């Protein structure tokens, strides 16, 4: 029995660019699939095919058990789409936007109004309900856009980069809403360039690049594929690096790295928190002053780099037309040049931006 | 009856029949566009200034130099009456640019994607837009008619005929907004839709009987002008307003549309609607932002 979202061998070509090159998914009912990939990887194209906006060149798909190509109108009754552009009419008020969408879902005027009021309340937009969306902040617009996608409580939701361009506070808020939604049983397909987002929200992750699925699994499975955990120590003075290195060699399972200028040592380990405690005791015994120590797990960033050979934030030139630009800042062309260095850094376990570690000890 | 709670599932509405749904969805979208119009009155106001400017410029700058066949040379009142049907007709064709820019803007902002992901009638987004433009065009015509009356334009036929004249003008405007809809879906930006919707209107409206009598044009232009769909409506409105000079031959080249302008106007407008509505709805089905 195929899941709530099922796609088989989807192919879509734009000119010379293969936006989708044989993509398959099977998303069980009530779960979240994170579609992870850089700009132009084919994420948006996949969403557009599954939401009936685009016909694939070949392949087949069902959503909520309905054939997308044969019965697009029936599929549209069962889905909600929330995009990266916050597609609301900025000259209508929040309420007018939601009522309009409700009416176009074929609700009666009264039902549409009642539902709009409920959603405004739920998304904390009641105070702004009768102001035009033009006056809304970016976060409020995204919430309104998401509310519009939820007007009929569709069993299947598609969110295309729902938090691209949002500040951390608004992103957090939107994540909470999405988690609430999923807890209520909605099946969700989410595309993102933010590894943290996929890590946080998705049960399963598909890494997609150049229109192909290059890896799939849970966040933990993907991280395990990249390599295990490692201990990272920052010592107080340069003189202590040598002693700390001796200690870490005894506990490490492989070759470690030393960054002299930051006094940071890293070594791959197995054994988790228990081992970390032993390392701390031993360093203490040898009189090494520790500025910072922690157990680092590979981030999805590391996973991405090891799978694709480039960092997740880096756009690819050829596919950009297919996916449009993600719009968020911070993605600079210069980063492409850093790819090799970052890849090497990741292999060496010296991630430039490590994930905050849960087991960090001061 | 169960109490309505936030967690209550909203029942998925039942599918509705084709035509009923089309009409309903079109009206929902039309209402949305009319609300927008009220909230961006600048667009409506600028839409009014241009035709008023044309009336004043043509009447006072050209009016004394253009001789209407059958009228005394330099008879400014004869030209004023001749001109107004042309200005009215030109004004309604400006709906093209409005529809085009509006739809291109909706594409650009991702609203068309939203609409296309909803279980709504496929033609409704475009029909709703063109209906809203029709309302705007009607308002513009009312204001323009008042300005025309102030500067001395008079209709010499009964009210029923005058209203039929305005109805034909509105039908032409509605037809042209479908051309605009297709342009809006084809170009990438609202700016391109505006200029793409206007540029060809100038030769179309000037190589016609709208502003000057065609007998001053070279012979080949006379043929073009008299077969121009736009000229048929101008001539029809002119006749229905009683602004044609009595007893003069209606056509220089003997073109059928000039002999039967009311029918020609209706046929041309319906043909334009049939063709461009079909093309635009087809384009909408596969529209991508």
C-alpha cells in the first residue's frame, strides 16, 4: 500500500536541464519527508509536480491515494500548498485572504468566514485580521500563507522552503506550528535548504541533487553514514596542546586534528558521554586546563558535503532556472570556492560551524 | 449538530458542477480584484487622467484643423462629436494593460500558483480579473462621458441607442482585457505586461477612424483602417450616439464592417473573446511562475 505521497520515476526536463531525473518517494501517512538540497536541485519542481502545478515528462505519482496526473482536481481538494513566496494578496486583509481561499475550496460563505476566524486565532493574527497583508511583517505573512494552506485541514501538506528568509524567532514559531500540525496527523512534504530544519522536523530525509535522490534515511542514519562522533577540546594555553594530544590519542579511534591558533583538538571516538567523562578526568589529572570540551556529532551539513561534494547553501548554476532563487541572504558565490576546503575540513572533523552540542560540558 | 471547536475537522467540500462553480469562482476572484482596486485608487485615477487628457488635447489642439467630411471646415463642434466615440473606444482598450499587469503581478507573487493548487474552476482567475476590469472600464466611461458633456459633446439619439453604444464599447473593452490576460500570462513581469499591453494599441487605435476621418489616409491604410476591428466599434458607437454626419457615405473603401458597424462590432468582439479566452485559459493551465 503506497503512502500518502507516492512518486515513481518522476522526470521533468526544462530545455537542457533535467530538473527531475527519476525521483521516487513514498511518504507514509502522518509522517514528514524532508526534501533537502541546494538551489536548483529539483526540490521545487518535485513539489510542483505533486501539487498538480506541473506535468512531469514521465513517471507517476499519487497523493492521498489519488492519481495526480489523472485526477488533478480531486488531488487539489486534499492538499494544501505553502510556498517560499508567501502567496497572499497584499491588498486584501488577512481575513479577506482566508475567506477567499475558503470560497475557492468551494466552502459556503458562512463556513469560509468561520474557518477564517478560527485560523486567524490559531496563528495569532486576530489583532491584525482586518489590516491589509501589506502591513504584515515577513513572519506574519508566512503564517497567513500557511493558514491559507490549512483552510480545509488537508490530509496532505506541501511546504516549499517555508522558513527561507525568516529571522530565527519567526523560524522557531513556524516550526512550532508545523510540529503541531504533524502531531495532528497531517502528512507533510517539506523542502528546505536548512539542514537544521530537516533535522528538527522530518522523520525521513531525501537528499536531492541535480534532480536525483542521492541519499535517504532518517537524520540519524544519514549522520551515521558520514561517520561517528568526536571529542573536541579547547585547552587554555598553547603549551598544554601536546599533553592534551597525548591523552586524546589514547581514547581516539582514529587520527585526530590540531588547530594550533585556536588551541582546539579533535579526535574521533566511540563511547559517547561516558567516554567524555573519562577524557575530562584524565585531562584534569594531567593538569590540563580546559576552556571548552564537548562531544560533537556530525551535522547534516557534514552529511550533505560528504554526499554532494558541496555545501548545502551553494547554488548550482545550471539548475537555478528550474527552482528559482531561494531568496535568502547569506548565499554568496564565493562560497563555491570554499567547497573543497570545507569538504576537507568536514572529513577532518573540523567543522567550521559545529552544531550546538547537547553533551557540552563547561 | 456538534459544537464547533478548533480541532473539529473541516469537512472537505463536495465537488460542484462545472458551470455553477465557474460562475461562483469567477465572482469570488472578481470581488478580490475590485477590493484591490478600491485599495489602490491611484490606478483607477491615472486610468482616468489619460483619456481626459486625450479629449482635451484632441479637441483643442487638433479640433480646429481637422475637417469632418460633410461638415464646414474648422467646425470644432463637428470634430468634438466625431472624436468622442474614438476616445471612448480607445479608453476601453486600455483595459488590456490593466488585465495584463494584474495577472503578471499575480504570477510574479506566486498567487497564480496558489490558485492553481486550489480545487477551483480553471478559467475563474482570468474571468474574475476581466470582469473586474469591466467594472473599472464602465466607471471610467461614466466619468469620461461627463467630461465630454462638459466640453460640449452631445448625443443625438434616444437613450436606448446611446446605451447600446456604450454596451458595444464595454464589450470591446472586455474582449481586449482577454488579450491582456494572455499577455500577462506570457511575459515575466508586470512592467513588461504594461508596455506589452500598450505598445501595439497605438498603431491599432490610430490606424482607424477613431481620431481622424480615414479619407485623408493613403489608400492601403484606408483598407486597414476600415477593416480594423477597433474601427467597427468606433463607427457603431458614433452612429448610435448620432454623431455621424447625416447623409455622407459611411465608408471610403466600401468595407463591410463600415456598412454594418453594429454587427461588425459584435462579431469582432466575440471573435476576440473566443480566441483569446481559449488561448489564455490554455496558457493558465500550464502557467509557471
